[in-house]
């Protein structure tokens, strides 16, 4: 999961959703603040975690 700094504020995006925002990332010059692998983080777009929690 990457924390993107955007003109509208920071947002977490998972690797699966990132391609959907590729054009916007380039156009608005988003930058990655940092990358974190944490099972409690949720994607701002799909609301899924980047890491599945085993049962």
C-alpha cells in the first residue's frame, strides 16, 4: 500500500487500484510519501487491505 500525496489530500492506494489512477497520478504529479505493508491499512478507493489476514 502506498500513501500518495495528492492536491486533494493524502490517500492510500493498493497496487491493484493504482493503474486506474495512472493518468491522474501523472497529470496532477502525485508523489509517494512512503510505502507500508500493514494488514490494518485500507485502500481509499476499493477499501480492501493490501495484506490478507489468515483465519
